[in-house]
C-alpha cells in the first residue's frame, strides 16, 4: 500500500445546486480552514523507481501536449509506452542536461545530424501521413540523449534499476475509435484503484474505496462530505485533436451506471486562480454524456470488474435522430464530470500519476465534494490525474511554398520557391505552375494526413474558393493513397469584360486544421503580391507547420520532391 495525504490546499465553489443537466459549478473561491486525512491507496501497476534521468540530470522533455497511446477500444492496454507524433509534425526534444555537450543516437545509430549544437536539442520527425498496415500500427524508435556515460530515452522504465528499452513513436490511424490517447506516459506511473471516497454500496469481497466517484469522505475534524464530481485541467494537444469519445477507466462494487442514470462531462475553459494556479473555468465548450449503455467491462481482476465509461457528444440529425458527433480540442481545456450524486451511479474512476519529468505538465485532478450546500474540492498529496483516454485522430494538411529535388544520394539538385502559385490565362483556358512548368506542370503539391473522403464519400477536406474558381482538380500518383501526397489544380472562369487580372488565396481545411500556406491563383496580370494581399484579408487558423516528407516522381527528370524544412531534410 502507498500512503498519501490530502493537502491543505482547498478551493471553494460557489454554493449553487448540483444538477445533472447543464453547468452548476462556478468559479472557485478560497476556503480558510485546512482539511487533512491519512489515506491508503491500491494501485494496479507496480511502483517504479525514480527515473534515472531525473536522478542524474540527463534527460529531455517531450513537447507540451504530446500524447501517448493508452488502450484499444476493447480495453486492452499497451505494454510499452508509445509516443504519438502527429502527421507531418516536427518534434523538438528539449535537452535538459544542463549542457549542450550532448550527443544523440536512434536505435544505437548516430542521430546527431538532427541535433542543434547551440542548445543540444534534437529534431525528430514522423514524416508522412498516419500509417497503419494490415497487422496494426507502425512503430518507430525514439532518440536517446547521451551525456558522458549517462543516457536517457523517453518512455523507458527502470523497475529495480534494470533498463527496459521499449520507447517507441507512432502515428495515429485516421478515422478510427480503436486507439485511445493519454497525456500520461504509462511506463513511469502508478495506476490508482482506491483512495479517499467511501462508496455507498460495496461487495464484501472487494471492500474498496474510490479515488474519484460517488460516496462520502470523512475528514479529521469529523465532517463528512458527499463526493459529487471531479475536475481536471489538461494542456492543449500538441496539434488539434479530433475526439470521437472520451473513455474514463473505472472500477465498481456493482455497476457504474444503472437504469436511467447519466454522468455528464463538461469540456470547459481554464482559469488561473492567484493562489492555486490553473483550474476549471465557467465556460462550457462541449457537453458529453455517459449512460448505462455506454459502459462496458474492460477486464476483471481479483474479483473486481474494471470498466470503460464512454462519454460522447450527442447531436440530432435532420430527422431528429440522436447520434454521436466528434469535436476538436485545440487549446488548454478542463474536464468536469458531474452527476456522482445521482441515483444509479456507482462509478469509481481510476487515477494515474505522471512521469517525474512531466510533473507540472499534467495537473492533478480535483475531487469535488459537497456538505450542507457548500461545494469544495481537494488535491491528493501525491499528484493523481484522472485516467482519461481520448479516442480520435490528429489531422494535418500542408501546402508547401518551397520544394527541393534530391538525387539518389540525398544531395539537393534544385530548390523551388513560390511553388504554391498557379497562373491562369485571362480566358481561363490555360493553367501553369508559376514556379516551374517543367517540374510541376499545372499543379501544386499538397499533403493530406487522411484520405480525401470518408467511408460515406464525404469530403474530409475543403477548399475556400471564390465563385470564379469553378472547380478544384485533384491528381493522384501511384503512391498518393499511401503517402497522402496529391497534386491540386483549378478550373477558372474567363476574366469579366474590363478586368485585366484577379487573385485568390485558397486555404485548405481539415478537421480542426487549416493549411499554413494557401494555394495562390493568379489570373491575367495579377501578381504574387496581390495574392499575398488576398491571403492577408482572410482569417485562418495557422495550426500546422511545414515538415519533411518523402516525395513522388513527377517526371523523368526528378528523382523525388521533398519539403525543405529549414536546414533539415529526410533522405529518400
């Protein structure tokens, strides 16, 4: 058993009612009197030693908002921790060794070409769209930092001081609910099953308390409070994350929800309390629901059933039929679960701790309790967060403005600037690439993280076009479906009588993302500068960066085209 304490850091909620519909929790206010209690917890994972990286000061940090794979839809977990790299994303691992005199390897091979000597930081690319083969997810090694005779690889676990190198990186399958993502690194934490909350109903064989869930908690002053909810602040995902459902792991002495019982999960904004730091705000962004039908057993251990509680956003279609709908997380947010005090709820939600070097990145969850109309929350002394998995995908769409051709040895043959510009004749009959007709003909090179259409033939991507751009023409190569690279052109109306030129800036939009660069369309005597003015007049979300990508053969004169990413590039 691991001993923990409740901290004296108590925060008060305004004493409004706690209904199961709508938002009733308001902003926190300070409570004067401290509350403390000695509490025992039971964890399902063995405690691991402090990571060697923290002990000896040699480690690197993942970018804030980077996520790890946690579980399959059926509830099976991943034994290694797998770091998720969004499609086409440039990841920078920040050196925390106190010196820039470090070196990098990947799978025991030299990786220093991707390091920045001035800082000791290192670039890492998951280059290309999300890739899944017939046997499952494609995994890749993550880099190792070396500082003298000391080294560190993210995701490593050191039980009993023994090295277990199972760190890996991967992309996320698109348009699937099959893989859940978590902000926690599962190979370096403790998964809590029981804690402070004394549930109303118990099985004799598993007389367990709850970390977060319905029941009561009695403090050292003799006061007894009702557990009515839980709240937690999360960082913004590293790039916008489309979420199909949020799954919270739970144990129970009966069933999580029975009859018409409903738990509500509000996705809220984040406010900063001067005394206690970031906390859940008052603005509800999305409301998710979980009913008895949304709960399923993941597995049974020592006579206790462990459940998946699946929360969904509900909408009605044109015929009034309720259905699940995705939503996008693209900024710091909080989750607030309410309804523990409702009839038919007996859900003991699991807690999880974070890696030592990630402490402070993921904040602890706050159980919300009520006594005589007063609402307050507390924190465990040992930082414990809500064990929530986000099922969905990262999207990306990139319109590069610079491309380079490489020979078979990876040497740059030629670099092209402004290659996202199409020139259209005044009569609309001819379209050419302004940069190089020979290399790109009448097309602009564009990268998509997902298939262009979903299973129902609905478009996954849209193009913001003016009326005079009649059609978007999409050309594919033999590898387009595999690597997500396509070639985009336009069909335009003739210039109206009396006009000599016009321009358009066509931004490409996906799920929560917009291309950083537009496709510039210049007709007649319009110039590149007029296209830039056209782009500046539009409001877009610059959610993506420009990344390295293996290319495709465009004609016999070019071995391959890749996006030039600063001083870095990936060889074919």
